C-alpha cells in the first residue's frame, strides 16, 4: 500500500511538473494589428502622394515651360495636318514633352480650335497657352516669308504658290478675289463674282508676307503694287491708245506668254496688225497658242484644243480674249503700249529657239516646212 501511495505521489508530481513546464499561449493583441495596418496605409498614402506630386511637378514644368533648355525653332503647319500631327511636331522640335497632356490642355481651354495653318517662330520659353496662341491667326510669332511671283503666272498659279508657301489658302484667296470690292479705279468697271476679274492686275514681284496672312490683305498688297507701277505716264499712254487698261493688260499677257526675250515689241506689232487689219489674211483671228494653254490647264496645245468653245480661244473667236490670260510684267506692259511698226502678221519659233517673223501666210508655210520641229 505504501508503494502504491509513493507511486501515485510520483505521478502526481510528474503531472504537476509537466503542467508547470508547458508554455502559456498568449492571445495576440488586436490593437497592435490595427496599428500596423494603419502605419502601412499611411506609408502608402505618403508614397503615392509623393509620386503624384513628382508627376504633377514634371507635368507642371511642361505646361508652364519651366526648366527647359533654351531653343527657338520655326514650324510649319499645313491645312492637311491634324491637331495630333501638330502636337507630334511640337514634341519632335522639343517644345513640349507630353503630347497627350498638351492635347488635353488644348481641348479643355479651347486652344485647339484656334490653331491655323502657317509658319511660326516658337521657343521653349512659351508655355502651353503661349504655344497655342502663337499658332493662331492673330499670332505675333508668325514667320515672315519671301515669295517671288514670276511674270506670266495666272491668278490660279499665284494662289497655289501662296498656299504652298503657307501665306493663305487657295479657297480663301479665290473667295476674296471674287467677292471683295477693292477700291481701285482700274477695277471699278469689272463686275464681282469671278476671281479671274483680277487677272492681269496682280503684279508679279517679290513680296514679304507673314504666314499665315489675311487673304484680303495679301491681294490688296499686290494690287497696291500694281497701282504704284501704273504711273501717270502709263495712264496717259493707255488713254492715248484707245484701249482700256484691261485690254492693254490682255495684250501684255499674250506677249508675256509668247516670249521672255527681247522681241516683245515685235510680237506686239503682230498682235496689233491682226487687230487693226481684220481682213488681211487672218481675218481678225489672233491664233495665239498661249490662249489654248490657258484653257487646257497649261499643257502644250493640240489641234483638238483649237475646237474648244471659249471666248479665250483666239483660233475660234476674233479679236482679244475677254480678259488677260496671265499677270504680265512691266516690260510686256511697256511693249503693249509701244509696239514696233512692222508689216508682220505671222511668227513662229524656229529650230534655233528664236522667233521668225513673216508678212504672208506663204512665207510662214515655207519656213515651217524647213524646220525639223514642225515635221511629223
């Protein structure tokens, strides 16, 4: 019995020790977990805020043109360019960094609709608003372009040249030429409604234009130049000639398109001889190929072109065309007012690229038969 009690005592003792040695599990504090999550959240918020602040600062630098390397450049915008292409051009030239941001800014502020075709001088000191303003119709950053209008260009050719150089558009120039009543004495009897009414009066010269430039003032600048070249001496000669200024310019335009040499006054004599002697051989037909080229778009005239039914066709209709076929230079205008006195009714370009003149149709035919350029 004693041994059993000792055995029980030992089990009891071992059990007590085992219970005492077993580690006590403690319940985690829910407060600590919340605190840790809150700290992590704060860190994330701070990090995101710093990131956004950095992005915002970088974006603001671009919008406000801050911290950019100094650069000035000239950009040209054509009427075919989309606003996306405009933004791409500005990025390529280093004027902006973020194309999407620029497009968003332009849409929100309405600056997108103010951008017009033209050539502009821009720089990296210009912020987004200044860039958009600098590409508008009233911009002070318009580049200046020098345009030389060759003698003998038609109204259509001049307008296309001005569009190609970014000065204005063919559409705007044509509309203004047709509809605006310019206050010049030489235009007062010419009705509105057709841009060709200015044919002959757009004086060929070298001009300085802004790009873009108001179509109204572009044409006015050329008309003012013509008015200055149309001196009192010339006006007196026109009055003595018995022809109107428009008719003199028509004759001058024919001369201009027929030669660029020193024989302008001789060609003028052939034109006047035919006009003043309508029953002499040619029966009043000028038969000038340049009028056919005016009708067929500038191509080399063909026999078929002689059948075109137009008052500009000098093979089909007698006398002068109804208006000039080009804008002549001063030398041709002077020749129209001071023709040589000859008995020539015909002329033709020889194989030597020189005009040869003849009194009769028979002389002309013998010459043509002798030239390789007229042999089929």
